[in-house]
């Protein structure tokens, strides 16, 4: 193991005597065993070490515990009962789609109203002071309005629910991967997310609302599928069968897809997004249910928006992000343009990698210095004010005036210093919501923008978008990425028309805006198949399916050469034990014996209550799974594996006093059922809240009926890739390692596998610390 960094086993972290170093965003202290890795903290600074893997994240139980209670319930259920459960799953998916579409409609209307009032007030003020002089007042008004909206959203996120910051896609991606992210699917998170994204978009930040919609759909799914709200302490006594991680994961996948569908009007793209970017485990039977949820979401949004706009029954709006339809004359392309599209894809990959690298270092700076809520709110307000100032300056100094035609579609045309009957073209890009700016770059006729306007806008908006992503506000990165790409893509098309001898070949720069938008977004988030379908569905343009896919693949290949995708970068920065699709390619020589955690805390089939309480109360270990073994021998050799029982199960057993003595004396009221475990899910009470008297500590507990008698096991000589494949494909939380006599010798968990990765010097091992 010469080419691997010093190993720090999470199972023995209680014996680690290294110094403590504060980590991450105001988190608890971590521990190091190597003093050379210590970064001495300075006042008001939180050092960050990317070679760490956090132990504060637990895993979800995506593997069903097939104990006696589970088997008895399954035997009692008739064929009609199983059919009813399947119908109920469809009903829940329909509810998820309906509520997600309703939330999307509310967000769209609120943003349209608030942004409309803001831009109308600023527009009237600019028109007033253009003639009278004193445009600085208009600038101050714009900056104050932006900062006020952003302050409200940032205050809610920073002080009430920090997990609602950002797009939420990295957190949902981790949840579907099997990582338990605290508070990520709470009702409070949903409320703050919706309020925050309305304030962020209305506040003029370089953000979009599509990422928060995906997170919102996931939260809706997690809540609806459980038939109760733990936040409101309200139980509707429905959908009780689905109160487990396995079922919740499938519904959260449907919620994420419904969010994509509502945002882009792309039901198929939503399904593919959930498969490609979100779900780590996929059930083929789940596909149609997710598609159904996506369809219901899109229909609900369009139906209520049509009523709001006074056109009931006319379901023409595709989604929150309406890119408009490309007409038949603008969707043609020639084969000799394919190399140009590939060049644009490569350029998008380079610019996307640059975006991710700058944002990576900016996020580390925020982790180190801007970790207090008040500082986070101040930064968000600063960015809002700077965005307004830059936008105003760009419009003020621009001399790109375009004629205002009779069929003008500009929402808020600004004349400023242009002649009568003309408007400032730079204002079309800056003085608008990002969605409308993208649509104008796609569909405005040739000659609407001059090259200088597009070039300056691209540089300015790129810098603003990089700075904005990662603020303590609810915001997405899809639309800013598309807007940046559409700007330089349209510029690319205009420059081609100057170079080409025949103007007709490059007559429509809108198609190059579309290709540039795809290249830029692909270079940042590294999505391929799902993003192709999303753009095809959102634009109603099947003709460009092949070029878009080609561009996205090129952008991903080029971008991956420099740095990971933006979501993966932020997952890594938060030290989440995320399991990728495959184990590191050079890890076949590592075995389960070298990877596993040992020694393992085991229980006997019939165990003393006092020992169970002591083990669960031990804060130095805080294990969540315990192998159940046959009685250990006199020389303390490990017993043979009999089963596996979880901390949550033991908590419920202790709470209900399921002791052997009470059963024999007939003191127990009734036999424990799976419903008792589901009622306690997901917020199982802490062991400290359960009172166990001294007499009860001497009692015995029989675990046979409640343990999983057939846990997955591997021999200790199994290679790391085989262990990784088994663990990830089955969605396991614990994998027991046994010797050739079936005795327990170790336990493999998510952190044991996630700490290995390929670095600059070959296979590396991350340090593990409690953060």
C-alpha cells in the first residue's frame, strides 16, 4: 500500500489522538492522525481540506430487511392487496405531479408579477431622468430593489433553513445515491426554497428557477408518499406501507422528474434526467410511473397558467422556461456545419471547465471566510447591487440601437439615448428575466444584436453567474448557463456570416444560439442524453437532436479533461461519501479485508438489554448496523453470522419494552408489527429519550424475530471492485465480511468504499473525520 495515503479507519476514530481542526460551513471539529495535515486555524477563518470525507452523513436503508415480521405481512397479503398497492403507487405519482405543477405555477406567477412591477418602476424612472438628467437615481433605485428582494430570500435561507440554498440538485443526487442529507426533504425546506427562488429571480440575480423546481418536486414526493407531515406532526393514516427508504427513493425520483417537466415542459427529459443525473438505482417498472408524474406536472402547470392568462383550455405554454418554437425555415442545417458544431462543443467544454474551476475556488473562499449567516446575507445583497450596477452601466454605455417594429415582442423596451422609434438592444439582454433573454437570443431576427453587444454581455454575465452560484440563496444554474451560451453562440453565428461569402448559409444566428446554449450548459453540468431531450422538447425542434447530442458529448469530453461537473464539484466540496458508478480502475488488488472496518460490534441472538443500551449510547462509535452472531466462544473468537439488525429497529424494540421476561409473564399488550416500525420512521427517537430502569437492564431481548436473517456477506478476499459493485447495485448500507467459516471479521459501509479515488499520484485514500 505504498501508493496510498495513510489509512484512517472510521471504526477506530475514537482512539485517534490527533489535533482537532474545524471543517466546512460552521460544522463541528474533525480529527486527524497525521500532524502534517493539520491546518492551524486563524480567527474568522475555517480551513478546508478537500482530502477529507465527512462522517456526519449517514446512509439510507435501500435494502429491505426480510425479517419474520416482513415475511408474515407478505404472506397475509392477497393478490388483490398487491394490486391495490400498485394502483396506490400510481395515485401517489399523480398527486406528486399535480402538486409539483401547482407549485411551479405559483412560482411563475409570483416571479412574473414581482419582476414586472420592478422593471416597470425602473423603466419609468429611467425614462423620466433621461430627459431631466440624474440617471444615478435610476441606478440607485434598481440596485435597492434588487438588494431588497435578495435580502428577503437570503435571510430566510441563511437563518431559517440553510439546506435550501443553491439549486438542490447535488443534495437530491446524494439522497438518491443513498446518502442521508439532513433536512433535505422537509416541509420547511420546501417553503423556504419556493420563497427564496421567487426573491432570487425577482431580485435580478444571474440565476434560474429550474434547479429549485427539481428540489421542490423531490420534497413534495417525499412528503406525499408518506401520508403525513412530521414537521406539522399531522398523520393522515394513509400510504403507511410506503414508510421506508426504498419506497421513498422511488417517489423522490418521480418528484425530481416532475420538477424538470414543470420547468421545461419536457416529460421525457424529466424521466431521463432522473435516470442519468439523479437515480443511482433504477427499477424498470418505475419508468412509466415517473413519466406519468411528469405528464401530470406539465399538464397541471399549463392548465392553471392558461386560466391565469384568461385562455382556459389553451395549453400552449410548454413549461416555466418557455424557449419558444423554432419555425421550419430556421431549423435546417447542412452536413458541413457539423465540424463547426463540434468546435462549439469543445469551446463550451473549455468555458464550462473555466466556470467550474473559478466557482470551485470561490466556494472554498466562502467556506473559509463567509461562513456566518450575516456575512452570507451581506454577500448576496452585494452581488445583487453589483448585478444591477453592471447591467445599468452596460445599457448606459451601449450605442446598439435597433428599430422598434410593429410586431415587437420586447417586454420592457428601453429607449434611453436612442432615437425615437428605437430601443437599446443591450437592455433586451440585461433588463429582463433570464428566461426572456434566452428566448430573444433564440428567436429575434438577424441584425437585432451587434457583435460588440453580444461579446460584452457574454463576458459580464459569465462573471456574474460564476459569482452568483453558491450564494446563500435558492437559485439554479441552468438558465444562466443557457443564456451565456446563447449569447456567444449567436455571436459565433454572426461572425460566420461575416466570413462566409454567401449570407444565406448563415442567415439565422438563432440556431447557433441554440447550439451555443447547449454547449455551455453541457460544459458546466456534463449532462448528455437527458439534456438533449430537454432542449428538443423545450424548443419543439427535433431536427437539431443529433447536433445537440454531438455538441453535448464533445463538451463533456473536453470539460472532463480539466475538472468534474459543477454538481460533482459541490458534492466533493461538502465531503459527502458519494458512490460513483464504478470503483477506481486501479483498485483490484485491494481486498475486503483491507477495506473493511474492524473490530465489529456484534450482538447475540438473545442479548442483555443493558448491553444493547450501552452500545447504542456510546457516542464514540455511533454505529447503525450490528451483525447478530451465534454465541461467542470462550477465547473471544467472533461468532458465526446469523443476521443483521439496525439501530432504528433496536430503538423501537427498547421503546416498546420487547423483553423475553415480559413475553413469558404475558405483560406485553400485543405482538409487535411492522406498523410500529413504520410509525416511528423516519425520525426515530434518540436512545437518550428512552428510559430503561436498572431492573430492565438485566432483562434479555430476543432479536431472532426482528433481525434480517439473510444479510449480504462477502469473503474477506473479495476484491474492492466486486465489493463496490455489489454494494452500490443493491443499494446496501452494510455489507458483512466473513472468513471461510462464516465468522464475522469486518463490516463494509459507504465510507469505507467512498474514500478510495484516483488522484494525481494513482489510487489515493481520503482521510475520514467527524464534521
